[in-house]
C-alpha cells in the first residue's frame, strides 16, 4: 500500500456506492483485504502505512490502539455489510496485510476473519492469507491461526544474507523464515509464500542466488520476488542521497530478475505474474488475482484501498482518524474515483499484461494493436499466444512491461 | 522646489542659439537613468509627486534589467543659474547603452552637439562607454566628463577623474562630480551643458531636413518617429517624404516630449521632437533616414544612413508545435518596433516548425526571446546562436549560410566568417588570462593601452563566432567580473571551418549541427556527444551517438538499451497510482521529440543548446 493517497472526490459519509457499482456484482468474486497498520520497528525501505507506536489518538480523543484494533476493523466489516446491502456474494478471499499483522494476537486475526464469516459468509474453498513476520510467530501462534480458518501464510523473508537484511533494517536472523515454512506446514497450512527482495544496495549476484536457493529449499509453494524500490521519503532514500549506500543500477535489477526466473523455474516454479511464481495453479495467490483481474474487494483498515464495480476508494491513513470515523458511524473513506469505461480498459491492459495469460488483443485500439505488432517483432511478446489473440510478455518483455503498456494502451 | 522657468520658448519658435542638444554616455548601472530622473525634476517637467524611478525607461524588461533599449528625447527648459532670465531648451537624447545597438547610438550622437560622459566614481570607465566615447569624439561632440555616485564610500573620484581627464584630454579638475541619487552637482551640470555645448547651427530658410534617430511603435498611435531638425522647418499637417524610400506621409502630429508627448505647430532648426504619420511599421520610418517636406523638399539626404544588418542568427521554435502561429504573430508584432529584426520560417527535423531569426547581437537576441516568452507567453527552444558564413565553392558558386545545417556539402574553396574588433577593459592583473582566452578564441592582438596605472584597454581582432559562443561568460569568470567588453564588426576573414554534425542512431540532428574551426571540432564533438549521452534516456534499443565531419566520425558514445522498465509491485492500492503514473508518462511521451526512431526529451535539446544561452543572458547584465 503506497503511502500517498491519490486525489479523488469525497466519499459519501455513509460510504454508499453508486448503483452502477453493484450492477452485475454476482458475476464477480468478492474479496477482503484487512490492513494492520502496526510494526515493531519501521524498516528503512518501507513507505507503507504503518506505525510503531502502540497507541494513537484520533479526533475527539478516540483511542486507536493495537489492543482494540480488531474491534475497530470489525466495525468497518459491519459497515461493508450495510454498504453492500443485499449483495448475496460469499467471500472468496481474505488477505491480512500490513504493517505486521502478526503483531496482533492470533485471536484478533481470527476474530476479524470471524466477522467476515458472520456478515458475508466464506466460500467453502475460500483462500485466507495472512502476512507474517518470521520473528513474531511460533508453532502455537500458527496453530491458532490455522484452527481459526487461515489456510495460507506469507512470510517476509527478503534475503538469506545478514548484511542485506541489515541494509533493509530487517530484524530476523537468516534461517528463521525457512524454519517458519516448516512450522507453517506443521501447523497444517496448505499454502506458504516467501517474499524476497532483490537489488538491495550491497547485495551481490551470489547473495541473491543464495537467497533464492534458501527460499526454494524451505519448500514454499509460492515465491514473490520484488526489485527493491527506493521510495522518496524513506530512510533508505536519505541514506542513498547522502551517499552512505550505493543506488542499485537498473541493469543489475534486470540481471537479478533473470536469475530469479532461471533458478525458480529450474525448481519447478512457474511465473504467473511479473513478480510472482508458484509451483502449481493451486499455489497461486487467488486474492492477488482479484486485484489483477478487476474483481471486487473491500479493503478495511487505515489507508486501505477498495474496488467495487468500477469505483475505487481509499480510507483515511491515520489509525486515529480511522477509528474516530468509525466510532461516529461514518465511513473512513477519504476519497474515491469512478472509473470511466476507458479507465477500466486501460487498467485491464496494464494489469493483465503482467499476467501469464496476458491481454486479449480485442482489448486494444488501433494504435495499441499496431504497437503490439511492433512489440511482437521486437521480441517483447510471445508468438504463439499472439497468434491465438493474446498479448503475452516474453521474458525480456516482462522486464519492459511498463514500456510495452505505454504503447499498448494507445 | 524647482519649477518650470518663465518665458519658455515654444517649439517651432525657438532661437537655435538657446538650444542645447546632448546625450548621456554611460555604462549600465553607472546611473544614467537616475541622472535623467534628477534632470526631469530639476527642470520641473515632471512634478515631484508623479516622479518614479527611471521615468524614461518604458519597457518592463528595460526597467528590470536596468538596460535602455530604445532611445528617447526629452525637452527640458533650463534657466542657467548665472542668467536666470534667459531660459534655454535642453534636449536630452537618451542613447541605448549596448554594443548591439551601436548604429542607433551613432544616430543619437549625430543628433547632438555634446554629450555627458557619465562614469561611476567607484568603478571607472567600462568598455562600452569607452567605445561610445570614441564614437562621440569621431562625431566631434563636446564632451562633459562627469563622475557619478561620489556619495558612495567606495568612490575614488581623484583616481577616476585622472583617468577621464586622460581620455578626454582635459584637466582632472574639469571633471564634474555629482551624485544623481542625492541631486548633488546636477544643477551645476545643467549649467555646464548650457555653457559648453555649442548651440545647433542650421540653415533656417533651406528645405527641411530632419534626421530620424529613433522610431517606436505605439499600439494606439502607430509609429512615433523621433527626429532632430538640421535645416529648415517641419510644420504640422504638411506632407513629408522619407528620403531613402521616397515614401510620402501626411504629418498627423508633430511635437515634443516633456516627457509626455505634447503636440506643437512644428519643429525648427536644431529642435528635437516627434512625428506621427499613421504608419504601422517602423521599417517605414527607419533610423538614420532623412525626413523632408514633400513640397519643395531637400534633394540631398543627410549622410550616415545604413540598413541594419543582422549579425547573429538563431532558430526559434515553440516548445509546443501548435504555438507556431502565435510565434509568427508575435514576431510580426515585435518587428513593427524593431527594424533590425528579420526572420523567415524554417523547419527542423528535430524541432519542427519555427523561424530562423536574425539579430544585431546577443543582447538583441536575448531581449527578443525574453519578450516573446514574457509578453506573448510563448515557451521557446532557441538553437545555439551562429554567425553568417560565406562559402565559396570550387566551382565559384557562393552560399550565404545562416543555419549551420545548411552548410553546403561538396568541394569548398573558401569559407569566410565575420570578424570584430573587440575592446576589453580590465584591471592589469588579468592581462595574462584575458590574452590567453583571446588566443584560444583565435584572436589577434591589435594593441594595449594603460588607462591608468592599474587599468588597461586591450584590443583584439576576434571571429564573431567565438564571441557568440560563451566568450563573455569566460571573460567574466577569468577576471572575477571586472572585465568589460565591447566589439564592432570589422569585416570578414577566411578560416578553416568545418561543419560538425551530430547523429543519433544514424540520423542527423539538424538542431545540433555547428560550424567550428577545424581545431575545435573534435572538442565540440566530444563535449556534445557526452552531454547527449547524459541527457537522452535509455531506449528499447542501443542508440549510438556520433559526431561527424562529413562522413568521418570524430566522437562516439553509446546509450545502452534499457533492460528494465517495470514496477515490481502492483496490488490493490497501487492500481490508481499506476494508472495515474501511466497518464503522466504518456504526457511526458508527448513532449518527446522523435529523431528518427529515438525519443529525445525536450529538456535535452534545451540543456544542450543552453550552453550558449548562458552567454546570451550574461550579455544583458553587462
């Protein structure tokens, strides 16, 4: 969740959606994202909406604390029920992210999930994920989550190398995330993800390969690998500006990405989104696929974004302001945008092109189609799928996806 | 409180014996406008309460940059202190203070019998002032040397009085010391103007002959022409004739400025004033031309008329191609007021549609560009200024090149470039570095004179092209800002000049072609190619950047193909941000100029071409 909120129009105080947003909803899957805006410490590269204080005071003295956070968030789930009215859909996916969700008691996470089950019902095969910090879970915690209905867990491993973790300000010790995978498996989790970051200043090719090997060795069914983005305003950005750590070159990022593809595919992982690999169809993150395929999801929590039927909205960022809004019965929504047909087309192109299935060529206009033919000639799109009417990125194309999108949306 | 004296002679009925026509020669910042302000006040033509600083500088740009571009004339009545009953008419003709406008200065001087040489008592004389002083001496003007700002703590009146006395050929005690700011000594100066500057002499009964020394376009009144009557008389409502073109006009209004326009019955021998004929374009009323009556007019024009000749050319292109019609309209409007401004449409493969514009010099270029941007709201890219080359081919044919990209291919016999005589004044400690700079710019030393113990005048012949290219910046930095520069065209010379082309991915970028001396070509090529490598973003393919003379590549860099252009994360909250980023990137893409298949940001053009802009803007501050 990027730290800056976009510009948009105000959200009505009861959070009501235009009728158009709910039209045809039954045909779209519905998911929930639950944001937990707390961390033990802030990592130097992080610009997410998260806070290290355990208590934050909102308007009118409303207290937003880690301890009552689950109750506040449950208020928003109930609000969602009201806003979606008689929408009959069961929830297909739930994803708890942060921040550090596992800073909350496992019981809190289970209660939040329970509220969704109560208000909406969970589909029988629902995917229920939480992000977890390797240092803040143990087998008992994991067992409690599993018993409470969580069936997927995502650990922030980032790197297997101590000096890389240090630059990232990650506090866990190397080896811990890999043991977490085993503990999660032991607790009965079907699906386990490890998040990796490449291109950290000071990371060598060899460091990266070691991280990939360690991750694979731990036996997850899903790996996400992200190029380190140095966001403005972060501690890391300041350190780079001061020359304390070097900036990683884009070419290095490209090399590391190629290495990730090579090592992961050799280990039986297949890419299904630019930064995501899974060992099987079933290992894919269904919740993330909702984002990429234009489905509906309700994002609850400070700064969380939602999308329902062409309306995108986002909540106020500060936990205090968030809690105060809900305490007074108002929506915590800070702003929204109603997408035009063209906006939705553009979003589909930019999101679906990142996927293994690619974009149907029928979605492109004349100039975009011409651009797609050039991209094909330039080796950025795959021949086979193109003949079948889809623009699917080649490996080189994946590294230049944004450039291809810029041409294809014309 | 001074007031306008009684018995002020009226225009057309003023005895030439009572008239004094003078101008003020001064360096920028030496206080000319402030002195003019004091004179307006002391003679009572501007009431105290209407007074504002630099009353006569009309254009915003003039006031802001402290430079006077267009000259004007003000009629000031003055009763000398020793002869209160005898009111004289002082016509103060304001001269432009810059090298680009030497011709206009020379015409202003030709309208005067004397000049005040105004020098800052803390700084001493500067190169342009010296150049204009020589011009005044050639015109046989009476020179009244004056040191200004004597109230400043840093003033060194004795030292600089000595310097002025040496230059003018008088005693140091003859140098007046004033403070235009406080008014100290200004009355004495006006008395001295009456006492020392000769009255104009002309033939009263001869056919009218008046010299145009300025011509200004006014959006309400059309062209206002400033003249000095030499012989005879011009009367209101008569028909007049411009002797260079033979065109005749009805005189809608004739009058004087004090300082606002005031209609009169006419202008007689020695008088200075304005004419309005209803023409809309200053090119129909050219500086230096002679005005006479249509009926029984003069047959022989006054000497000295010249057509202004552009010395420096630059391509002006709108940043946004759709502004092209606005640019044309703006140039048309500026030309109404600027007979020296010439332009014709040109097309650049890299920059689109624009104009090749000819200027008198770098300040002229800078002023025009700034006015286009400020008064007309245009965003422009200007190509590096270049001079005019004459290329003689082996087959004897000849090309005049005003745009480097049009430099002819094929067998060239000789290339001629304009040269100037440059005068540099500076403290003696900088002689070495100035000579070094001039040598590297292909200069030939003409001579050197000491103005005083620690100040020197150095004269060089230099190719104009070398001055156009950041010379002034270099001079200023090598002399810690102490040197001043003046130059005048003196002709042309043959030189070993070559055209350096810049190629992007094999395509010539016309806007970057330059004509340089063959010894400087390599350095130019290397510098530009390196700069472009920094400025052009990586593309989907590898882009070679080459500098070449003809087909010979003299410098090469490569922009590696971009390998990564993808955002790592794209989840729920990233989507809006990503779509907005995409919209922004697409806007940015629109601002890219395509050179062949390479996208070049406009900023790259501006940055590369601006290495010469800095020289241009520095000129204005001179």
